[in-house]
């Protein structure tokens, strides 16, 4: 483990921009008020999106949605069917 303040080695496929240049997360910023503000945050991640491997991009854009929405939806429908 390196000394405090020492920059750690980064894998070649990881964005090398300083963290201060990345946009704030939703926990750190106000909720966007309109589509333009929302897309601004998405576009700020442009460098990161371009540097993702096709497999990583697939996981971020599609598999995350499936994990967050599809499986819970199936569980809720199952619960609803058994609750009757």
C-alpha cells in the first residue's frame, strides 16, 4: 500500500481524469430540473463511456437495468399472485 497522497497505479482501461473533474453524484447534487440538465450530466461522463470495453458498456447500460428492475418486478408479481 502506498503512502498518503501517492497516486496508485491505474489499469489501462480506467479513466485517468482526476476525480474532481467528474460530475457530482445524485447524492451530492440537486436533482435535475429538466432534460437539458439531465443530459448535461450524462455528457460529462462521455470520456468514461468511450473508454468502456463493449462488455463493460453492456453491463452498465443493459444489465444494470435488468438487475434493478426486471428481477424485482418478477418478485413483486410472484408475491402478488401468492397474496391473493
